[in-house]
């Protein structure tokens, strides 16, 4: 039984109850074999069937009790598996939001969707089968073996010797199957990502006339997954055959030994029949584990991937708390600088110990003097100081010494070439990317994890490629506010410039769009994303290259719609399109992961720095 299974919440009481039920079931198996052997022996010795009715009734009672306990055991495990699967899916989705869109791009949307839907279902099946099978394998053979030793030592020795051989063989087959399933999971992940990406880009492929050529790619990826699946199935069939074969030989060995001693008069018929009936039951739990092992491998792999993803999100949250604690200490050190300068070396060592203790969530919350509710308004201030972001421990930095401060409801343009760090900075501002070092302060206070959760509820994102869900246009606009009324949806849609699209649709706002519905153009998708943000009435808008894939005419048309919607909001617009910048209240110029310069459009032109050179280069291209 894997260690990861024991870490699941609420698993220990379930295992205790399941173990008790398995032990009871093993006792009913023994009673069932004992009373059946007694009845057969009595009939063989000439007793009438009527005289054996009490014994047969006891056998039927044991038989019924066995399967009643089995049903109870399955019900207990099934309920726990359902609850655990639902909880893991919820935690996993929460961690997706915590890790942000960069994580989704890295893992692949298709893989994440498949993991949330099929992965959790497979993991529930794994728990439903694995828990009773492993407990049965752990307890039932031992109980039966002890009873067999009481009846016949020679048969007990044969059973004791043959079972480890089966287990060793099963381990060897399991290791081989694990290699096969790893390849199958890798192929399945590629197939899922490829399938979702193909669906999302099907309209573009048709427009470019490449849909026919793309069929070959789909066939190639599908064939790779088919071969991996068939290889895994061959291993499963081979192992099942081998297990049945060795079990049959083991039972036959017991039967031959019993038969020889019966013919020589060294053993009575009753005990011999009991041992013979119990021999297949002794091997049954091992056979069932072997048979279900391959059926549960997908679920086991999916469960490990889900748990790993959840742990990754929790680790990110822990790092956020550590950064927060460090920031609190740095802020206190700035306030009490003179006293800290005068500290002795022994006191500094003591302070370092205190800092480690402060990593505890409870203590970190006690240190915070700020409210956990972060409500952005005209008087709010946000400051980033010496922010550094490194995605890999030994990798290059995406952001280096980023420092700036903004306040109130203003429009902030983040400009720079591709790879300058614009998207990473947007991720930091959204709370999806934790700084490797540096400080984030709001109103002079460090941003605690609780404040960051509150911050996320006030931000609305408009990405480069908004996701359009399969549903009505109104449902897509209601993304941030599912409870919004139709009148509120109409108002947001009109403000985002969707009135012309709505009037052209047969069912208006209730027309189905996305997969299985009407396909929208890039500009229309951006307007839907803008309507979502407006309906949410969130005070902070984060835009990461929202028009980079649009043609110039569509972009300028959308620009005229978006600019009025930016009023009375804090807007961060990351783009490499310079024509947006004159409309920004402040411009942050990124170059090589650092802030090259900041200021208004006029100030940066007068300075004739990096921004001025970008303007000149773009004008020369025109």
C-alpha cells in the first residue's frame, strides 16, 4: 500500500473499518467451507439430506453473511472514494487558479481537463478496487492459512511456500507493467493536449486550408496511443494467465497431497474437503489484486498527478507566506533600523531563529498588522521593490530588480519587446507568480496570503486568447458573476460593443457559442472578455497582449470600445503595440527583464531613452 494513500484525509478510520470487515469476511469463508465439508462428508457416509438441513442452513447463512459483508465493505469504500475524488477535484481546480495561466500553458489544457474529468473518475475506481483488494490480500490468506495449519500441517506448508512465489512473480510483472503504463500515460497526455488544441484551432485550420494535412498528424498521434495501449493490454493478459496458471498448479499440489493421504488412510475426509475448499480461497485475494492491478494503474497514476499538483500549489502558498514573513521583517527592520544596526552577533543569530519560527502560518498572521481584506480604491497605493522572478532554481531571471509604485485609478501601460518580461510582470501583479525575492506592499503593508486571495477577487483578466466556453453568449459574459440578471448582461454587452453581434444572432444573448455553437472572430472574443470584466465591476483590469493577434482595423475598432471602459479602474495593459501608450497615464518600459524607464508618453519622448528608440524604430518600419 503506497504511502501517499495513508496521507489522504480520513483514510485511517476507513482502513480500520475495512480491515475489521475483511477479517469478518475471512471468518465467514472458513465457516462456509467447514459446514459445506461437514454436509458433504455426512452425505458420503450415508446420512440423508433431511438430516443435514441444519448444517446446510448454517452454510447458507455463512454464504449470505460473506456477501453481505462484501457489499458493506464495497459501500464504505465507494462512499469514501466518491468524497475523496470530489475533494481532490475541487482542490486541484483551486490550485490551478493559484498557479495561474502559465502553469496551464506548461501542462497543457487538454491534460488538465482530462485529469479533472477522467483522472478523478479513474482515481475513484482505483480507491474502490485497491483498498478492499489490498486489505483482503493482507488478512484473508493469513487467517485461512492458520486454520489450514490446524487441520493439516502438510497442506499448510505447501500453501506457505507457493504464495510467496506468486507474490514475487506479481511484483516482477508489476514492474514491467509500470514501464508500459508510463509510456501509455505519456501518449495519452499528448493525445489529450493535441485533441483539445485541434478543436480550438479547427476554424483556423479550415481557413488556411490545412485541415486535410492536419488529419495525418491526428492519425499519427492516435496510432502512437493505440500501440501503447495494446502493449499494456498484452502485459495485463499475460500476467492474468500466469497468475491463474500458477494458482492452478498450487491448488493441484494441495489436492494431490490430500488425495494420497486419503487413500493411505492417513487423513479423514472432512478435514481434507475443508482444506481443498479453502485452497482456492487462499489464493483468490492475490489473483484479484493481480487482475485489478492493471485496471487501477491509470487511476493510481492520475491520483499521483493530482496530489502532486495540489502539493505544488500548497508549496507555492507556503513560499508566499515565507516571502510575506520576510517582507514583514524587512519592513520592521526599516522602521527600527538604528536598533538593528546596534545588534550584537549573538542577537542576530537569535533573530534568525525567530525568523524561522515566523514561517509558521499562525505566527505570520499574528505579525501582520494589515487587514486581510484588500479593497482597491482611489486612495490605494501599490509598490513593487526589487522584485526578482526566477522560474527555475538555477535558471535565468525573468524579472530583475523591478521597482515602481502606482496609486489610485490610473491606466498603466507595460511596453517592451517580446521576452522583455511583460507577461511575467502581469503574472506577479495578478498573484499567479510569486517573486523569488523582493517586496510587494499595499498602502505600505506587506501583501499577506489572505490579502492576495482578496486581491484576486478584485482583478479581471483579459488575455490574448480569451476562452469561450460551450454555452450561451450570456453564460460566457456571466463568467465572473453567474448570478447576474439578463438586464445586467445586456448592459455589459452594450458597453463592450457587442450590441451589433447580439442583434445579428437568431437567439440574441441566448445563442450558443464556442464548441458545438457559433464560432466568434478574434475581435468578438475580446469583446466577450471585456463584457465579462465590466459585468464583474472589479476595480482592477489586467490585460496581457489583448490585441496582438488581431488585424489593425479590428484592433483600432476594439480600442475605441475599450478605452472608455478603462475609466475609474486600475488598468495594467501589457503590449508591444505603441499606439496604446499616448492613452496611458503612466508607462513602464521593460527591457531584458528590468524596468528601463517610467513616466508619461510626453516625458519618455523628451528623455529620448529606450521608449524613444522604440517609437523611432516603429516609425521607420512604417
